[in-house]
């Protein structure tokens, strides 16, 4: 390694020999900060000299200036006067660049002479001037050539314009004389249209030339025939002059059904065509068409003919039918169509599917708003006519206002449901009635008996002997007929006006048997005896007639009186028989699921109370919530637990509530409500936590959801209060609703989750489609999985539109009331859901009666043809539902 002195000597030697520039005479020098010259190649006499007082020709101490500059800013430029290169006698202005090499305290500099710069600039200016002159001459020559060519082109253009003008005037004259809408098209560009066509598409004449043909004649299946001719390159294969069905798209994006025709033309040596379009909606007069007789026009039932393609545009419709159409269909230029009668495209597609499948649709109920009246219920009946090729051609049908009829049917159905439901309770034994009896000894006065009856709010009292035997009965009727009307002394003994012997019935007899006996004996009261003949209750006809109003009161009262889990389990065994009797008297499965839900809620509440008695009172307010089928109030005879606990405060109270949750889950399992395989239970810390933790976890679920969390969300979002503090549940519900506002990203993912429930028809579709039975007869359908797409649909749209109900039917009803789904869609969804649920519950009852383990599966091949048909329709409905979810939430992607 070199010493510093050696390195400096080496650097001086190398820098001293450096040269650059045209003459290779430009150089570098070195000085220090004092300033002292360390090395100058052309002024060696300065080497080692103190330059403090060295001045240039102008008197500037240039080396001091160099030192000051680098001390201020490390490097920079400076002007001065110096000898011309290696000629010490010639002094010239110079500009140098100096830079400090800080480790050694050296200043290294080099410079250029101002005269060299000026000479270089002058040379460049001369070169530019010469080049500019040459370029100008070339441009002038080019301009002369271009001018000559332009004159020749302009002459040719003018000739073409004259020819074009002549052709344009000729074709304009032809087009204007056309009665149909007529459009001149050249190279797929719209050139000219008559007023009829302009009115059809809504664009102005000035806008027309800027339109492509596709802007007004969309490429679609309906327009395939016309586009095949437009795009055909082989003239021999083009079919001109043939009318085809299609549609145009106007300025507002609306589609105008037309009959279209192409005619070829030659336009200024260019191939083109004239497009003729006839608006089919205006071929006939809608209100008084010549195609309908005067009799049809005068009846109050709508009669129509419509196209069997796309929206089903009306070809003819009588005044009664026209009056039922929505107002927006009656505006000028509108094309009233069958699709306008339906709430959305999905519902209309479903109608068309049925029509093509069956050839007719009868009494399809639609909810319409004609504008001037309240909503109407209209019955649509339609028949499909086919053309010679067997393709759908014309739809003919009827429209009838059935608003009042539907109202009467709805009222009647409600009444029938209530009456059928009440039949269950007449099959209950008298022993289940609440016991309320007034007894008086034989010597009790009439006044004392009547006072006691009034105090107890009873309509009768039993008169007993000294040994307790029942001697007779005094009723309100006896007091009126035998005491008040006869002005009898109220102080006389009661036995003097009693009825004896009393009519009795055993407590094991059914309620309906008691009512029959009252009718047969002509009495209003019966004494209820136990097996030993002892009177244990007194019932009257009024009480029995009102009894059905209590619903599940008897079972829930029994549940509330149980003192052990074993007693509760024994009571719950009766639910299968209760549901069976209910379904035998009424096929309304909603009554059965509501009854089961009431039983499960009461059982859960009683278990919680028993557990609290065992472990002590809760340290803070809490709410026990039911989720899944229990939250929706849709349990069957085979169900599992989906529940959780919400409580106030923070996690310090979790040990108590986890113990509570564990014991409640054990109790529910003991009475036949099985553990949840997914651990969605209050015994799991994930489902037993403070309110704030529920809120935070829900926010996390919807922000960064995992697949399992999306599945858990489907269960959680059906939550409702079963026992405890209402405020906790309401607060959480409000948080969920607020968090989901404007969360399209969540609904996109949640819709995908809903789409995962596929129709279980896959794997045995051949059997379902009537293509053979074979192995498919042994395949099973899980009825629970079958209805889950309907449940998911209702839940998804209820969350989207902030509907708070959790029951599937109630959710669908609210969606229909808000106009989100049509009345017809609601009817079909609810009917299908209840049909499958009824099949599911009845199958479970059959399995239990035959000693089998109840589940949700049925063998398709062993079902009756009617049930198989209904299931096929259910599969089709599920497909339609999932298409709608796809269009509404997934951009049409399934």
C-alpha cells in the first residue's frame, strides 16, 4: 500500500499529463485552499508558490476565488482571464469548473476559453442555415407536386359527388314513398331513413349517420335470420325479400318488435341494402281490432292474441284486457306485451317455460297495478299455437279480474285453516284441562253458593254430602230459572234447587266426546271423574268451545310444570303424536312447524330455568338465541341444536355462561334435540360471548370471510330470542342490519354461498326425466337439502332489503309485499316450500311409526307419480331461483 505522500505524487503525475479538446491542449491543474499551486502543466513556475496575491489581467485574485467557491459549495463555475493554453503571451477570457477533493484539501480545476465557445456556436448556426435552405427548397417542390395531385383528385371527387348526389336523390325519393319504416344501409352504416323508421327508433336524422347497424338492429337470437343475410359474403346465398320476425332497439334502449325484410341495392358502386321494418304492435288496433268480434269487445273478460317470442307483444287485445294493462304500456309508441303483466323477467320466463312444456297455462294469478285503482289480481289463461315447423307461433288467451274472488278465497282459506287446526285440540283428553271447581256442602245457602260462584268466576258449583260424595250441581241457569224467576228465598239450602243426579264423564275421555255427551244429555256442564269415580273437575260447554284458541297451550303448560330433564324428555315424546293428529286434521305444515317450534322453545326455556336453579343466578343479563331451523321456527321431528348465548359486560362472566351453555346443550340432547355436528352451540366459546364480541366477530366475518364462516353465517343470520333479555338481541340485530348496508362485496360472496346448494336431481336425472328408472329408483333425495335453496333465497333477499323476519314464509311474504318478488312468485315459492316440508314431516312420522330412525331422505323411485312430478317442478324452480340470484348478485355468472 502507498503512503499518502506517494499517493499524492502519483495523482499529480497522472493529472499533469491529462489533456482533452480539439487540439488536445485543454488541461487540469491542482491547488490547495491556502491557496498554493500544487501542479500547473503550463505554468510550472507557479508550482509550490503561494497564490494569495496572484491576480489576472482584470485584477481578480482568481485562485483565492477558487478557494472561496469550493469552501462555500464544494464545486462550481467561475469566470476570469488566463493565458491561451500553452502561450503565456496571449491572454483570453476563460470559464473554469473547480471541485474540492476534501480528503486532501485539494482543488482540481479545468476550464474552456470563451472564444472557443463562440466559434463553435457560429459554426452550428452556419450549418443550420445551410440545412434550412436545402429543406425549404425540397418542401416547395413537394408542395407543387401535392397541389398538382390535389387538383386532379378534386376533379375526380367532384365527379363522384355529382354521381352520389344523383343516387342519393333517387334513393331518398324511393325511401320516402315507402309506407313501412325504411332504412338505407351502406357498409353497415345507416345512411338515410324515412320518417316512419325515424319515429320507430327515436333518433333524429342528424344522429342517424353516426350509428352502426348494430346500434339499432342488435345481434341476438331473435335477429339471427336477418343478420345471416347482412353478413353473408356469397351473394348467391343471400335471401332477399323474405319477411322475418325480429326487433329494433330505439334510442332509449327499448326493443321494438317488427317484421323485417332486406332488399339489395347498388349505391355509387357500393353494395348495400334497404331494410324494411313494420311495427307489429301497430298492425292492428289494440282496442277495437277487426280480428275480434263485437261480442268479444263488449264482454268484461280480456281476450288477446300475442306473439310467442321474446316479450310476447300483443297482436290483438279487446278493451277489457287493455284496461287491465299497466299505464306505462299505454303510452304513445309503446308495445304492450305479456311480459308487462309480470313483475320481472324471471317470472315471465317461468310462465313461458310452463306454456311450452304443457301447451297451456290456466288461471295463473298475477298482481297488477293499472294506475287508476288499487292493485288487481288478474287470472291469466293462455294457449300456445305452433307453426307448420312445430315452433311456437301465437299465444291466445284470457285475462280476468279476480280481485274480489281472490279475497274471498283467501278469507275462506284462513277460516278453513283455523277450523282445521282447532280439530287437533278436540282430540285432547279432559285430564289435560286446567282444573277449576267450586264445591259446597249440602247445607250451604243459595246466597252463599251464588256469592262463591261469583267470587271464583264460575258458572256452576257442585253440592257435596258430608262424606264428600257429589250430590248435584247448581248452575247459573238454575239460579235464574229456579230462584230469581220464582222469587225464592236466598237463605234456603242450595240442595233445594240443585240438579241431581249430575251427568259425569271420565277424565280420559276426549274433549269432543264431552261435547257430544253434553249434546246428547241436553246439559251445559259435566263432572269429570277419575278412575276411582272421584269428581276432579267441572267443565262447561262454553269453556270447551273456546278451548282450541289456546293452541299449544296444553303441551307448553305441561313442559313448564316439569321438574327434571327426564320428565321433560317424557313430555317431548308426545310431540310426534300431536303433530300427526294436527296433520291429519289439517295439511297446513306451517301449523305443525309452529307447534314444534313452540314445544322446542318451551323445552329450552324450562331447561335453562332448571340449570339456573342448579348453578345459581346469572351474574348479568343474557339472551339465549336460537339459530338455523329453530331461529326460523321451522323445525321438524328430526332437528339438531343451533344456539348461542349473548351477555352484557366483558369476558369475566364467560365461565358461568359456558357452564350454563354446556348444561343446556346436554339437556336438549337428552330430550331428543341432537348436538350440532358443526359445534354451533352455546357450549362452544365461539357461540357464547359478550355482546361486543358478537359485533366484532360479525364485522370480521363479513369483511374477510372464510368458507366455514360463510356457512356459519347462514346459520347465525336466522337468530331470534328464545329466552332472556330482548334488548341484547335487538341491539345485535340492529348492528347486523347497519353493517350490511352498501356491502355489495359481502352479498356477492353470500350469494355464491347460496349457489352452493345445488338441486339434488344430479346423479339420477334420467329417472326424473322419464328416461327410465333402473338404478335411480333406489337413489335417495334429501328433502332438507331440496328446500335449502328456497331458504337461502329468502334469507339472502331479506338481508339485502333489511327485512327482520326470520321465518322463510314470512320473509317471502314481506318480499312480495314490498314488490321485490311478484305475488305469483311468492305463491309458487311458498306452496313448493310447504309441500316439501309436509312431505318431509310426514315421512318422518311414517319412519317413527314403523320403528325406523327418522331422517330427511326419501327414495324417489318408490314415490307416487304425483310426488315425482312435484319434485321435478321443484328442481326446475330451484334452477330459476339460482339464475335470479346469479343475475342480481353475481353479474349473470353461475
